[in-house]
C-alpha cells in the first residue's frame, strides 16, 4: 500500500490518462456489497498507480451516488468508466467525506459527467488551502495550481443531509474526529457505512488534523447506531465490520493512554516518542502504514497538551 497524503506522487496527482498504466494492475478493486452498493478498494499491487484511497458508489433506481474520488485522477476516470459499465443512470451526486487531497482529487472527473458534489461546509473552505501543506515548503507552482484547481463541493451542510436517488434513501452525517469536517454515508438498504477516513481498517491513521477524543466518541456512535453494518474504510485493504471498527477505536484509545502515562512520567519531545513507539510497535507493528506511528504519537502528545494546530472551522 502506498503511503498516502504525506508523500503525494506528482506523477499520480497530475495523471489524467490510464494509458501509462495499461500493463499494471487496476488501481482499485470493486467489491459488491449488495443492493447496488459497491466499495472501491485501493489496490496495493498497482504500486505507484494505486488509487490512493478507498471510495465507493451506490446505484439507486434513478441515479448513482459516489463517495469520494481518489487521489489518482486516472483512477477516478476508471471508477466512472466502471460505473458506466454497470448502469446508464446518471451520476447525480458525489459526497466528499473530507477535504484531504486523496479523497477529492477526482472531483472534476465526476463534475464533467454532470454530478453535483456535496460535503460538510469545512470541506469547501479547506480543500484549496489546507491541502497545500501536504507538499511542504518546496511546493512547486504546478502543485499549487493543481490544489487550487480541485473541484469544490457546490452544496454544503453543517450536520448532514439525506439524498434520494429514486426509492433509495441515503443518509449523510457529519461526525468529528479525523479533520473536523468529516462525513459518513449510510445506505440502509445495503446496511453499509461509507466511513471515509473516520475508519482505517488495520491501518495506522494520519492524525495531522485529528482530535482523537471526539474521534473515539464518533466510533462509539457508529458502533452503536450500525452494529451489524459493513464499514467501508478510507484506507485499508478490505471492508470491515464492527469488530474491525472496535480494533481501530482500540488503537486510538491505546495511543492516548500510553502518551498520557509518558506525560505523567515527565517525558516530552523525542524522549516521549522513544518511550511510546516500542509499545505501539508491539501491539500494532503489523498494521499498514506503521510509518505513521511517530507522527501519530507527536500529534496526540500535542493534542493532549492542548497545543495541537487543527484547521479553523467555518462559522456556520
Ligand atoms: Zn484523510
């Protein structure tokens, strides 16, 4: 699995043609979740041509709703092509689960196909500004222009919205944790929750914008409201179920507890990271993206000290 979002590949981000990948495995694999719901799971075998995140779509009786549009623009076109193979119904809506580039880079592909993008209001506010930080201080003019050309949601909401595509009713809810502007989409017919990056399946999360306390409460809400659902993660090689969401909740809780203990022992900075890292490795060393461990510790240390920088929310 490619390291997402901290190491954007310019090759992928600016790709608009699948021609170069003709001999490589598909950037994602589709998983049939029943009742017209599909998960598009990032394919590690595609290496540099991976989609960069997971996505999904729901085919209703009068249209299609897409959840997230990948980091790899060529993969977004592939996703649209795959949908076109399955139905001639219009792609009515794109729901962006949050602003991170690896979930919105293909928005323009779906806009060109006539879809309306919608998201929590902070997504629109942050998409073309906060995404710049992932390129670091050496960001090029081309990268800046690409971020500032990202397709924005044209409908925003604060707490959520219901979408109707014929008989199908889909529920979009905003919940805190990963960025402060995250949403999930629940499909009651298929009993599927498209989680975006509020759920990483056996994968260490990127906590750059996170508030882990509210995030744990969000996971409790999801587990309580959808105990038997299939959960499509934003990252991770498979769809999950309640047991997997509980394990992810366990990671965040363990991280906080280990850091609080180290803080209580007077540790800070590198000494704190050095004391917590072996504990994390013992328990979670086999998870994907373990390379996020050091930054997860540092961000959560800052959060627990009340010193974490998070993006400024829009005032409703
Ligand atoms: Zn994210």
